[in-house]
C-alpha cells in the first residue's frame, strides 16, 4: 500500500456494487422446529440480551481517535444524507482533510477547493502570487513596447520589418512564459491539494520537490494537447479557406465547438492523473478517458461552471482597475477613443495589479476543482476512499465493527 498522496495507478477497478470493504451478508438464523432438545429451561427464565448502543462516529477531523472506537468509514460504501432511502442513522463519512471520503457533490468540490486555499494559504498563495507577478511584469513590458508597434501597423504606419518581427517574438515569448508559469503553479498546487485531502499540510519547497520529477512530462502533455488542437483546427478550417467557401467555414465552426468541448472534457483529468499516479503521458490520457467515461456531462458541467465563476471573479477585479487606470492616466475618453489609453504606464500598472490579484485567487480554484474531480471519480469507480483513509491514518475504515 502506498500511503503517499501519489496514489499509484490501481489494478482492475471493482465493478459497481463490489467496492472493497463492503460487509458480507450474514446468514439467516435457523428457524425453530421439531429438533429442539427435550430438556428446556423452565418458563420465565429466558432473558433477551441487553440492547447494544450503536457505535458513535468521531466528531470530525482533528479529534483524537480512541482505541477500539469504530470510525464512520466502517459502514462501508453506502453514502447518503439524513432522510434518504435507507440512510437514517448512518454516521457521516470520515473527513480527515478538506473533503469527506465519499462521492462528492458540486458544492463539496467547490467548497473543498476554497477550503484548501483558506486552510493552507501559506503554501497556496505564495506560489500563485509569485507566478502571477512574474508573468504580469513581463506582460506589462510587452504591452508597453511590442503592442504599440503592432498598433502602428494596424493604423497603416509601416514600421520596419525588424521591429515588427521583434514585437511578434516578444508577444510569443510572453505567452510562452505565462503558460510555463501556469503549468508550474498547477503542478505544485496539485501536490498541495492531494495532501489537503489527507489532512496533511504542505510547504512550498515540499510541493516543488514532489512536483519536479513530473514537471517535464506535464509540459509535454500540455504541448501535445496544444499541438493536437492546432492540427484539428487546421483540418477543420483549411477546406473552407482554400475554396473560399463561407458554407464550409460555417460548418467547420459548427463542428469544432462540440468536438473541442468533448475532447477538452475527455482529457481534463489527465494532468492530475499524470502528477499523482506518476505515470507517462499516454497512460495519463488513457486514465482520464477511462475516468470520464459515462460521466461526461457531469464533469463538463462542473468544469464549465468553474470557468464561468472564475472568469466572473477575474472580471470583477480586473476591469474596474483597468477602466480607472485608462481614465486617470490614459488621457480620459479621448485616450480611450484613439487607443493610447491602453498603453499608458498608469493604466498598465493598475491593470497588472488587478490581474495579479485575480490570478492569485482563481488559479487555485481551477486547479483544486480539477484535482478534486479526479479524486471524486476514483472514489466512485475504484474505492479510492479506502486507500485515502488508510493513508490518513483513519482506523477501521471499511470494516465492520465487532
């Protein structure tokens, strides 16, 4: 048993209804019949056994486990809520960390992502803050110097070929650094969230040490997905462009949207599978496809809702500061009309501050939801809660009390 949060790739998954730890059915007692002994006690001396009080679950994570006290997990994989069919009297599932060890709902996944930020902020916020600051400083310089050259070209001014090429190179370089910083932050946050599920704190250095061996593979995975998306776009739109046929172009757009949504969801769990199972790129893609199979709509809905929520939070933070910066430092409405307001230093600095704050908040939420979706799918399909309970030190989880 691997008690680390790496959770090695499991073997064959149990089928539905055959999850590990489920108690076997007890045989029915024999019925009374003519085979009773003739020597029976006199009437009135039979006493029924004293009723035994049901075992009490632990109050929650952080409480000391008393020797011999059954844990909530001993009741097996039957999950529910008070009032649900057959669920009266069932204690809550064990919760050593930020989520209960049972299949999760939408609210519990979002709450687990936010709870990790709140509980482990000393590890989460420094990572996202440093990455966001470095990326935004580079982006600010590129917007100030490179975007202005492209704006001149758009206005009809003919800048030199060298300056235009330099501007494009700087923009591509800034985009690459931004993507690389996001991948590094995602890799480290994945390790922090995996330990938060077990109720274990992480450090920035510890997260980096655990994420570093898989970092190159994670970069390769994202490059592969990006190249695949680019090739798919080329194949879909190339016929309409070559033939200059608007109908083919419209058909390509109509086909691209659902196809990209399907592929995006199908492989959305590949990054946490790659990092936490210490697998290869091909195995991570296969694991994601297997875990998503049969629950595509649920994962798509949760992921899309998370993107909408985080995009709304980013807009609320970034846009007011951007508008204030353009009005106060970009020449007012006249600067906004002629396009010079967006490249003024004051406007760029305020916009960059807003982007740093927004990224520091929303990046952990996105990464956390993805990791918790991965954990949730493995709990549902493979009984990962049993391994997590043992790794967290929960005693008697998945066994019957006796």
